[in-house]
C-alpha cells in the first residue's frame, strides 16, 4: 500500500507528523499484515500555506504535481495515470485532498474513478474553523499551533466559517457516491481540550464540542443542505419585537440534501487537535501506538475494501462516537456533548448577496425567540469576506428539548420593502412540528441558503409621452406598487 500524509495549515516542518507514520507501519505488521505497509511506501507531504499569495487552488495543483513526481517512474509519459494510493490527512489537509478529488476527478454527473482508495481525515476542517475568522494577526499570535509563522491570508479565507469555498466544495460532494468509484472516506476527530494550549484571551481554544481548533460538527462530512425560498404566503409573528409586521413564508426548495450513502465518522477518545500530549496525530509514537485508539482506527479504515466493509466501519465508528461523547458528558457535565453548526447564506432571487440583515432563531408553537430553550446558544460568527454568510453554533442536546420540534428562523433584511424603490420583506421559516432533523442534526453542519424576493417599485422606470417641457423626476416618490404586481 502506498500511503501519503498531508498536513494542516501553517505547518513548516514534517515533524508535525510526529511518530504516526512509523507507528502505523509497526502496528500494521503486528495487527494488519495484509496491508503490506512499510515505511518505504509512506510519503510525507509538505506544502506552503504560510504565504499570503498562496491559494487552495495553488496547493491542489502543486499536490497533483508532487504525486506524479513521487509515485510515477522517472520519465513517465504525460498522461500516465497515477497508481492507487491512500491518504492520511490532518486539519486543512482534509480539504486539500477533497479539493484535489473534486477539481481533477469531477465527471459532471458525479465522480470519475480517482487513484485515491482511502482518505482518512484526522480532525479535518471540512466546514472551517472558528479560529480562522479571528484574522491573520490574531491567529498568528497563537504560537503554540503555528510556531510563530502567520498562516497565509488566502488559506485563512478558505477556512473561515461560512466561506464561499466551503459552500461550493461541500455542496459538490453531495453529488458524489465515493464508494461507487472505490473511494472510501473517513473522518476521525477528537473532542478533548489540551489545557496546555489554553489562552484565556481566546475562548475558541477551549470551546465545547471541539478539539480546540476544529468543531466536531465542523469536521463531519455528513452535512445537510437546505434551500429556502420566499413565497407569497404570509404569517404574523406575535412577538412584540416584530411589531405584528407580516412575514413571507420560506419554504424548502426540493427538500434537504445529505450525503448518500452516509459517510464514516468517529470521535476518538482523549484526542485534541495538536500537541505531543493529546494531539490526535502529534502525540502518537511507535512506543505508545498500541495504547492510542486513533492508530487502530486508522488501520481498520485502511483495510476497508468493499461497500459492505465500509458499512461495518461506519457502524463501528458511530458506536465509538456515542461511547466517547457519553464519557465527555460524565467528565464535563457542565457542557454539552453534541452540537450543531448552522451556516446561513442570505441572497435574493436576482443572485445578489444581501449583507444587511438581522436573523432570529425561533422556537415554540408561537415561533418566538423567547421560546428557545435556555442554554442552546454557544457562538455566532459572520464571515468577513462574505458578510451575507452567518454561522450559529448550538448545543444540539438542549435544542432537542424543543416541545413539538417547533423550530424556525426569521430574516429582516434592509432596505425594507416599502421604504424606498427596492427592498426586502421580512421572511420566516417554520418546521411546523416536522422532525427537527430537517434543519438540525447532532455533530453535523447544516447549510441554509435563504433566497429573498427583491421587491422593485414600478416608479423605478416609467415611460411617458413627449411633453413641451423636460420632465424633472429627481423628486419622484415610490408608487407603492411592485413591478411584479399584475
């Protein structure tokens, strides 16, 4: 087996892999001899992510060139296919390889067969990291992770919660059936905080439901996409903050989309993002490999060779996740064990981003903000590059207490319809007692694409007869009638 390692963001040395490559080779010889995995067959990746000019696309192109240089014989003709190989990635390395798969092997209607057989992602930032939004300078000051080298601006833009690139890549992967082309993806992540890296100025390094850098819900490839479009139906919300102003109803367009079939995901016990004490990768050595659950789990993933074996691995990792998170609940009863991430994108029906808006989460039979269960909210971030993208981080187990699964949202965008020549009406989405799972799932990210109708007043453009005197229309007022009104 050819095994390629791909590291995470702002790494400057292959020392980041620690003893994991040697440990995997040693343990494979003892517990999985059929893998035929030796150190000679292991390739350690190294890429530049700490220069501002370097983009994710640049890294992907260089990754493909490096694969060809390392895995093909010297002088191989152009177009020679790569041999089959497997990958173990850490942090940003997961999105790097997924971008490579999508950019080079997307067949339009699905995936063409790539040479990649197994993709084992350790703590991948598949749906970003809350640290990235802090900005280049502040993230660069967290030297425990970045060794004094500031991560590049363009890679940070990709990693920021709610980035356009995450919308694109994760949405595209919903159209893929990896197993149909012999690709077996796995996500293994931790939910332990290494207090050695704690920074009292930055709560994200000790955020519940995360490994100190990547949220469990932000690692899991199983995600949900929901497109909500404005309709002509109106509702009135009784909450006094909304002044009894009618809101147009948002309705799902085509229903929720999720990966089919589901993808294997496991939470590893006692694993944090980085470090030589608890780090999911950095703490592994040949001497402690037998006692590190992540080593055995990686080897089990690398032995999967059929959809049936993948299904068994999926079930085993789900059981491991339950056990790990139950242990978290016992050890840290003051914090939630399962969380959900909601990524909202607000656009109009003309395709334009709507940046100026207020978004309210609603609950209870009356669908008001006051009826949400106490303690449900953990964090909120707006994407600085795409301000029409807003990310909420919630305690799923608290949200699951909503009586009758009454959950919804309200968006009030500006300019408001009726206040000028163009604007937007308030809109609301309500589950109306349907399963909470249509919008919120434990350990997962939900992408909610909200499409507003852009209301244009008829007075924006008028035609009239020729008159003796020129028509001065600088003081024209809105007519109050929409151009789409019959």
